[in-house]
């Protein structure tokens, strides 16, 4: 199983589309876990203990955090807006990225 955490800035509905990509993907959201109030640094620190990937649309995250030393891979979804409709086309592009995940790697998907 590959455990994936969605940042609070992403629509919850994306969770279900990502899980549909592969039965081995288990997706949870930061708000579901009560982690919505964490700063990005705190969130990554807690998440790397339980998750393989962290998916966000926060374009500043890679500048604010040292991802290369992290035990979790970070994936940035770059869309025109943060709406479900704009992000949905990027979901299919996640499949090979998730399957080849590596700790400390940062990947942008446009």
C-alpha cells in the first residue's frame, strides 16, 4: 500500500480520484486527520512518519522546506486555480509519479 496525504489547500474530492488510479493507493487529507492547523514544516515532519507522499498545490513549499532530507516525497500540482475542475486533469499524471515515489524527491505536475 502507498499512503498519500493531501494538503488542506486541495479539494477533498481529489482523494477519491487518486484512489481510483490504483487499489494500492490509500489517500487521506490533512483536515481528516486533524492536521489542518499545522504549519508546512510541522505537517511534513508528522506526515513522513506515516505517509509515502504529500500532495499539495502550495507553490512556496519547496522554497520554505528542505524536502531533500525528508522521508516523504512531495508532489506539487500546478494548475490555474485550486478548484477541483482545474486540478482534475492532473490526477492521471500522478499515477507514474506515485508508483515511482522516492523519499526526499520533489516533483511538479502541470
